[in-house]
C-alpha cells in the first residue's frame, strides 16, 4: 500500500503502463479490474466486480492484480489463479507469509519487481513508494513468456517457482 492510501479506503490500485509494456503481451481477461473506465491493462475483456466469484474460461490468459485486503486477502485469488493455470498475478512480495510461500511453489516463475511499483490513483496521479515490494507470478507458458519479456526489459529479478 502506498503512503498516500489510507488503510481500507480503496482496493483500486492501478498497475502503471510500464509494467505491461515490459511484459509485452495482450491478456485475454483482467479478473480484478478497477471500477473506473481508464485502465492500462492491454486485454480483451475485464471483470470489474465479483471476479473471484465468476467463471474464468479455460485457456484464456489472465492478468490479476487482486484486492490485497487483509492478512490473507490474496490467498483465495491465488488459489483460483493457479487452478486456472494461465496468466500473470501481481502480489505484494511478502516472502515470509505462508500464502506467499505456497503460491511461489505453484508459480512457474516469480519476478521481483525493482524498483518498487508506485501505483496510480484513479485520477492518474502517482502515489509514493509503497511499504513493500511487488512480485509477479506466472502460470502456464504464456504467463511465463510475459515474465521472461519483463526480465529482459529489466523490470526486476526473475526466479523459478517450485
């Protein structure tokens, strides 16, 4: 969470365009898109609400920047993401958290983004440096391709999952 964001005030954290430029792929579906009309995610379709409850068609390339929520708020999202098996998930890099360690074992690749992503507010302004870093996790060959592209573009440090 960025210093400009009050705890619990909003889950609309926008991933900056440079992250997608580095990945160099077009996603089929953003399963946790912000409610506002503007988005940087290059994809064909967006779920603006209830993305966790909705069906994700098999085979589609998913982008997921889920609501970080409370202590284990991303775990149900990651469980569904890895069951789907095709895409890129953006998560806080809480490497000592059990949910992170479980997800990293399921991920094909993990890219630790450096420097920290300064997320954007809905009005387009950029927030201050967040309190923790960010990792991108991949599942499936197309998700792996996106993270390899991002590593070549020097978005961060790439390592294997399990």
